[in-house]
C-alpha cells in the first residue's frame, strides 16, 4: 500500500532569479541566477546532484525542446535530466519529479528548476500557440485571461453575486497582491495600486480587467531537495519538509459534461483533498498558517478560501478579509511576482525558514499550502512545516 | 413526361446590413453621385460568412422532413471559395447528406442559379437540392457596391405528389453580351454602361426569351400572376409593359432591404414570392447573364401548408446595422488593417486530421454513449461522463439542429480575431453535450449565462499564408421573434 511522501523529503536550498522584463538576460542567465543561489543555499557541490527536472512551458521561442538546455547551461555531469511540462503546473511538476526521486530512494540530491523567458516573443502577453491539430479545428482561439474569465460569470450566476461585487472582490485580490509584491525585492511589479485603478482598468477578457490578469515575466526558480536525514547530516537544523505534493489533471469532464457548472476548479478541489489527506490535515482553516493561491488570473486566487474549507464547501465569498489566515503574512496570489511554478514554492519556503529575515517572514509557521494551477493540471498542493520531521 | 418542380424552398440573407447612406457619407468626396443612390440598405456577409456558409444556411432554411434525400446537390455561385476543391461536397457534409449523392458546382455566370434550376428540372428523374449563393466583392465607390447584396436561396427540385410548384416550361437564350465580366484572377467585376445593357440587353434579350416560352406553352402574358425579373426596378417596370404582364404582379427586387445577390438573386426572389403566394398562381421567373432563362411555374394546393424556417421575409427581419464602413471594408478584405503581431500565428490546418474528423468538424456530429446516454462532443473512444468513462460505446449523433444555453462566457479583447472582442464560452446543448465554442452574430455586452443559442455554419479561420478557409459551427443567440 503506497504511503505517500510525507516527511520523506526536505528542501535543502532554494534560489530565485529576479523576475521582470529581463531584457538583459536570456534563458541561460535566468537559470544560472536561480541555480547559483540555490546551490549556495544548499551548501553542496554541483556534482552532488544526482538528477534534475527542468520545467519550461513556452519553449517555442525560448529554449526549444528537450532537457538539454538545462544540462548545457549548468554543465551537469551527464546525470538524468528531464524536461517536464504540465501547463501552469509545470514548475510543480519539476519539483514533483525531484521530490519523488528522493522519496523513492533513487537519489540523494535532486534538482528542480523552472524557467520561462517570455519577453523574447516579440509582443506583449503570452504567445499564441497551437492547441493541437484536432483542437485547432474547432476550439476557439482562447487566451489565458479568456479561459479563466469564463469562471467569473458562471460563479456570479451560481452564487447570485452581482458582477459589480465580484469585480470588487477580484480587485481586492489584485490590490493585495500588489501590496505584497512591493515587499518582495524579486517581484516583477513593485508598485502598489489602488482599488479604483483595478476597477477602472481596461477590459482584457470580460469581466477581467488589466489588473485582474497576470503580467508576463521572465524568471526562474530552483529547488534542491534531499532526505531529512541527509539534510541533518549536513548540519541543517531549521529545514522545510514536504508533507504532500498532489496533482490532479482534468480528463475533459469539466468542458465536456453537464456535471460541471463552469464556476470553479474541479481539479483544485481534488488535489487539495488528496494533499490534505497525504499531509494529515483535517481542518485546513485551523491547521494552516498560510495559503498561496495560483496567480494566473484573479478568479483562481479566490480559490484560497475554497482551499481552506476543503472540498465540500458551501458558498464562500471570493475575497479575504484582513486577519484571515489567508491574509496573514500572505504573499500568496502574488500575481505581481509572477507567482507560479517553482517560484511559488520558493516563496513559501522563504516564509517558513526560521533563518530568513525580512518584512515577509513569518514566525511560528504552521503548515502552509501552495496553490493550484488551472486547466488540465490543477491543484498542486505543496505544504511545508518548520519543525524537522522526526524520522 | 412527368411533371417536375419545386418540393421545398428556403432562403438566407446575412444579418448585417450596411445602409447606403453610410457608404455615401464615406465616399461622396470621391463620387457625389453616390448620394442619389443613398436609399435603403444592402446586406453584407459577416467576417465569418461566405458563399459556402450562406449556402448551408439557405439549405437548412428548407423544410425537408417527409421528403426523400436528394440524388444531387447542386451549388451555383460566381464566388465559390475554392476554384478546385468540390465546394458542393463541403455543403453535403455540413448538411449531413448521404455520400452517394452527386455533387455539382456551377459557376461563371449570373445565370448560374437559373442554369442549375433548368438542369435540375430537365433531368429525367431524381431530385436535386439546388442552392444558389453569392457573396460578390465590390470595389469601394463602385455602383455595384451600392447595388449588390449577399444572399442565398435553396430549393429541392424533383417530382411527385408533394410538388409545391410545378414547372410548366423553360426556355433559354445564350448570347454573349458582355454587360460585365470578371476574369478568373480578378476580385472585382468590370461593368459596362447601364444604358447600353438596358437597351441591348434587358429590353431585347429578355422579351425574346419570355415570348418564345409563352408562345411554346400557349400561355397569355396577362395570365401571369407574379413576375420575377433580376433587373433594376425601373427597368423591370418597363419590361412588364413590353412583355404585356401585369405590373402589379412584379416581385419586389429587395433593393431596399438587401440588394442584388448575383447568381442567387432570381432564386432568392422566387423563394420570397413562394413564401407569400396562393395556390394556383402562375409565376414567371427570369434570369439574365450572357443570355436569359425564362421559366413558368404554377403553384399547387400544397404550397399553402409549406413555410421555410425563417424564409427570406424572416431573414430580412433578422437584421443588425453595420454602421462602421471601415469595419465593413476590413471584414470584406477591402482594406488592410494592422491586426497586431499576435495575428501572425501560423494557422495551418492539418488536413489529414481534418479528414479523419471531418464529420465532427464540418458535420458537427458528436457521440452518444449508449451505456449512460451522455451526448458529447467530440465523439471519442472513452465516454466523457465521469461516472461512466466506458470505452467504444458511442454512436454518432447530429448536433447542428440543437439549441443550447450559454453556461459561461467571456468577451476577449486580447485574442486575435478579425472582429474583436472574440466571444466564446461553454455551451450546453439540449441533448446534453457541453462544448466550448466561439459565439457569432452577437453584439458585445449582450451575452449572459443562460442565453439561448442556435447553431450556424461559419468560417472558423482563414490560413492567409496558404489561402485555405476552414469551417466549423458557432452558436448565435436566438432572437426573440
């Protein structure tokens, strides 16, 4: 009977590039920025790494296919390197590979690195892409904002919420994220915005306005993982352990079947339920200190409260109030920091580490929950704990 | 010889209407004479319509229940999208007609429609679904821009007890009077002087053809109840006098509401007439273009109980004004606009994939799982119902006739589209299929969760690099009647 990975893997080191419109940096430079910081944080040598996972989604105009770009940039010593992709869960997929390798006993040290170089596309926003040779024949040429925007109208219809109230709730999330971004030196966007700016911004895909959508950044983040035993043997006392890492992928039922009303992320709920079970969490609202929702588009960040309550919830307002656990020290939903992938795990890790100081540090961090990613690859829930596991 | 005639009919006029005043306001600086023509409005295809899509819609407007499937599908147009790809075969697929029927494209003349009709009537046996459709391109500031409209008409031609109108006779004259022409490689017509066309063409060739027909049939001109002439109204009135037919029987040329629809026009006017006509009426139908066609029809008792789904009258009422002349130009490919770098995306259609899936793409046929009853699109090996997921249980089911409701939607200003914002959403069809689809014929700001929609056959995308148009179905809001 499989027992999951709870407490089998610890994060030894993490690194993160400065996110933004990095005209100065190509994929290689971004990878190295993240990697060198992670390696230094981990306190090990490059050649101790046994295997690596490389997450890139938009490879067409950055690195192209295969894992070679990572292996070449880092001059890894012919170790196994895998390129992975799973839409917005690509970074988490890279981490999952590294974590499972260590948890299985196949590797002592494993590397996960996520990177996107989006500003070489030549125009603003995410690049157009094929949806597959059959899908291209009939699926609308939707954009990322448009894909998520559909949730909002359906949510309003289901809950009876007025669109102006939903817009206000979404604006609150963006406002909060911009506030948090200004506290993070690695964030792309450093300027707070007002609620009015969010509400009055031009429409991108109804009902999402400019500030309801994620900006497009270049960046990279990197994690080096190992067993808690090995980490302790290297002198690490305050470490962050992975309690659960769950992925739930859509099988087409949402878009193709009447059982889905279009107003929520089914796979987020499935992944959250599994992650809580794997981690032994029965009351997320009480037991979690921090939740970070996926950044991509505002509506999804509203899943924070849904993640807290667990899968079977009633109506939950799509906003967080000051003082809510979602809010406290929350850097989550960090749109502004292009809060996704490995970087999201990086930021949770930063908040959990006792030896990290700074405006966003949390004391006495209880388990924190990482966010979900949408559309086909949902609900990656990585959770961390500040106490060393008792293994 | 068995009597042959019309068993069913239908029409289609695009929803978009461009007022002639809008055209004149934009172009009077160049040609002040346009102001005198600035009456009424003309129909124009939306960016996602062409002769092929209009042909499908006209055919769908026919009521064919209770009638055998046709033996032939004949598509008549001077503006077919493909010079060499069987256009009628695409229409056959879209209409879910059997593969064994004969397909035929007729082109190259303003008489393509009436020639198709003569051909179908003249067959010894069998039935033809004849569709005439034209989406003529007209140069800005040209007389034809004002006069032309876009539209299509369809009729099932055959024999039997269910005939709505039988053909008493037909006569053609072929005469190479080049009143206008368009070469294979040109987009626009070259037109000759109106007065010459009228005097040497309309006033000579049409009476010659009609007289010969009436003489052959022993029919008196004043016995004709309805006269359909594809000429400007003034010319038509004068022709009535020349022919000796009742001017009161002259069919409205639809200039005020639609414009001249090219090869479709005689059949569009015939459809409009048949929608209102009484049993036992005699109808004279004339086509003109390097000669003339003349037909005499007589309606039967059955005509009283037939109505197309909307008909020409219904489609004329289903109207939305295109008030932006430059947008009209852009959608007709008459002005080049900067669509941004995002629109550079290479839109190649994988035609091998398309071939395998063509009944789903062109025909909009999904699957029904016989294990759980779930109707779904696309049809797949595994059922989409999360409680079922059985393998190889789906039969084929047609979805194009179903209405649906909008489950969720957005209006996307970022997506590349010729007509921003791109509207799309999750549509739940009455059979239970759920599909994310692009929405058409819908004013931005009017969509709601719950909006009721019906399916239309439209252009999905144009691969401009390889000059290939591909089609799919799109929901459009059902208008309150």
